[in-house]
């Protein structure tokens, strides 16, 4: 059997054995909150994976569905006394199931979309033109709702509008900075590129303010994370390799992303699910991971002085920790930036580090459960009395906006960089 044909679960067999079924993971699992069933929690996933590996369980729709009920948020990994890497196990189990049963139609379609930047661009263009036919505007916001129900969307969901022109197309590949200042490659990510282009603009404004040279590689692709939801690891690997080659073209000090999810893919998941099994790529992916930083982390590191970005009115703000920043230990840097910004009053919400319920395509595949998870988050935000909630992930922004709108709340959802960039005083 060639290395590529080994059951992906075989590779995590030792990790599976580390689970002592203590159940400590139940307390923190958002999927358990939503489904209230043992198979949804990490312990249940590990047991299910053991059965799939032992080949003593039917590989039917129920098994596939049970394994899809995980947001890959990593809360169980943080809290597990035995260091069981449940997220890695779930990814391997999904791949194993996909190899044995094939991808679902939904996940195969996701793979086709994320595989090709050109296809995505075309889709975004069509969506931005035809949007008004299918969507109605939500008053007082830049968001939309479908005029009639459609699979996986419904009419409740609040959807941000697609940008007319993608962020990457609006900028040159190299934006020169001051001599001697850091050179930064910007991993933009699909949500920033096609939806929240303002987040990209804010990122540029802040790093230009610091005199950095910014490189926006034109050949960058989707990070591939949506492919992990359905076990389409072939697509994830393909995209990881393409992004690796693209970012290796440039001599830079940092690879920076303002999207927690994309940064999480480059920093943690590429080495974990691609590098581990590919000795040829391992070293190069590790080198890419080492250079990868979150934008808020880098702004702190480079000494952004928020008193220079501190113009503007007073605002009471709360902060939501994206899972893919929490798992990388980036929690204090965004808070420090907010606390140091004149006029900003940071008020902590209860459970700031709890998942918002997005979980990649979990939010599409299990929309109602995703909003059940989000309920607690929306309530916690509203209870702070904040005028705005800041975060570091465009995916979380979409989910938080949807939840807050459904709670009838007008709390503004912003990326932390938008908040900082709005206040930059001209030099
Ligand atoms: S995954 Fe960790 S916390 Fe959960 S049951 Fe197993 S050993 Fe306990
Ligand atoms: S990764 Fe998150 S959703 Fe999945 S089992 Fe662990 S705590 Fe639950």
C-alpha cells in the first residue's frame, strides 16, 4: 500500500488511544451545546473515529452526519487533560469517510468553488450584479436577505453584500514602503477579497502608516479551510501547495493575514494536515508557518502607537476572540491595541473566547444549530451595552452580524483593524 493510500485515521491511531473518555471536553464544546448528544462532543467523535478505523460501524449517512457536527474550534483540545488533538482526529476521520464513501454533493461543490480563484471571481461578479434580483436590502445595514427560500440559505439569514470589485484586483502587487522598514506579504483571504474589502483597505492603511512595504501576491488562492469540513483534503493539499509556491516567490519578513481563519490555516493546519505526511513539503510549510502572523499581533510587534490612531469619538466596545486566534495564543494583542486607543472603552463580554458558531461550512450545513450556538454570543454582546463588537476574522464578522440582526440589535460589527484605521490621524 502506497503512503497516500493509508487510511488517514491510521496516522492518528496513537492519538486516538490517548483519550481516556473522561468527558472533560463536554463543558466547552459548542457542538454539544447545540445538539446535546454524546456523538457531538470530542469524546463521542474520538469513539466514532475508533469504530471507523476498526471498520465495525456502518459507513452510512448517520456516521457522516455525526462527524460533520464539529466546528473545529479547538476548545476541547485546549481543555483536554491528555492532549488529545480532536480537531486533527476529526479532519482525519472526515477524510477517511470521504475516501470510503465519496464527498457529499454539497462538499464536492464547495471543493469546485474554492479550487479555482478564477471561478470564484466570476461567481462573485455574477452575484454582485444579480444580487438585487434575489436579495433584498436589510434597512440601516449593508447586508441582504434572500427574497425567497433557497437550499442552505433560507430567508432568515443576513448575508453581507458581495463587493463589485475584488480587493486584490484593486491594488498593485507591490506597495513600496520606506527603506529599512519590514516587507510584508499579505494573505488576503476570500472573505476580505470578495466581501469585506474595507478590512483589506484598513490593513493597508495601518501597515502603510508604519512605513512597511506590502506585497499582495496576485496568485494567492483560498486557504482551503472550507475543504476540511467535508473531508476534501485533496483540495486542501492542492491549495496549500499553490499558496506555498506563491508566497515563496517573495523575500519578506512576515506573511500577514487579517483573517484569523486563513492565518490559522497557514500557521497551524497546513503543517498539521499537509506537512506531516509530505516530507518534501514539510520543511517549506514549517518555514511559511513560522513567518505567518496575525495582523493585530504584528501591529503590536512593530510598535503601532494607538495614540497616533486615536482621533475620533468615544466608543464603548467589546471584543470577540476568533477560535483560530485563540488556538494560536493571540488574545492579548488585540485587547492591548483597543485599550491603548484614546476614546475606546473596552468592556469584556461573558464568554468572549467562545465560538460564534461559524465553523467553516458548519454554518451552512447545520445553519439552525450554528445559530443556536450563536444565541449565547449575541446575548453576551448585547448585555455589555457596547455600541460595537470588534473581532479579527471576517468569517466571525458575518456570523456575529447575522446573530445580532436576528436579535434585533444594532450593535455594529467591525474588524479591529477597521476601528483602528478609521482613527488614523494624517501625518
Ligand atoms: S478528548 Fe480529552 S477531555 Fe475529552 S474525553 Fe477524551 S481525554 Fe477526556
Ligand atoms: S473542536 Fe470544538 S466543536 Fe469540535 S468536538 Fe472539539 S470543542 Fe466540540
